C-alpha cells in the first residue's frame, strides 16, 4: 500500500523514501518546513515602515553603527573566503554560494536597507509568530527576504559577447547560512 504524505491534510502519496509528497518535500527544502508559506514583500512592508520610522526618530542611536559594523565584518569575511577559493582553497559549495550572495548584497544593496529588512523580519516574527512554523523556517524566510534585495537590484545582467540581457537564476536556499 502506498504511504500518504505526513503533512497536515495532505492525501498525496509519498515521494520515494520521504515521509512527504513531492510538493511538500519541495516546500520543506525551499522554506524550512513542509507547511511554511513564503513571506512576501507586501507582508513585510508594514514592519519595514515601522523600522524606518524608528530609524528616523533615533538616527544617532549606537545600535545602527553596531549593526553596520556587524554587516561589514560578515561581508569582509565572505570576501576573504572568496579570495581564498580563487587561490585554490577547498570550498564547500553552499559556503561558497553564501559568500557569493553576501558579496552581491554588499555591492548592490545599501547596508541600511539590509539592516532595516532584517530588523523588520525579527519584528514580524515577534508580532506575527503564527506566520512562521518554527525557528528554522524563520531563518529561511529571513535569508530569502534579504537575498531578494539583491535580486530586485540585479535581476538581469548584460552579456557583452552575446549582446543581450540574461536573467539571473536565483540560487536555492537549502542552508540557512545567512
Ligand atoms: Zn503532501
């Protein structure tokens, strides 16, 4: 007898040796939980507005500089890793992908936008905790929304040799490394 998917209210047959069906298996891989729905830009907007208002009200607060320093340190570490890989150091593929994405974020998105988006996600987690199935699913959504900032700024690139624009294919986040 074919086993049924373990996700709530799902009657689909399981995929291979998984306890989940094909669709829920995919959602687990993309979102960190079989029943987690992606946090949209529109959903996050009210929380971003509140963070922006807080920043406007307290621009001299030491927290902003502290967070900028953290982002500098994180992206500098990513750059050092990429430099080492370029010189032949061994690399785990998801570590290298994470470093590349951090590098893209650093070069295309303002540090304050990264900070405000991250803080907005934490605010949403605190105030709409029902939208996150568990901690790991929150980490996935946080990574997806921050990564999305770079995609919004560089969703395509121009190939001089081919003379046309290409869409950049977003990397799959299977590791909540950010
Ligand atoms: Zn299912």
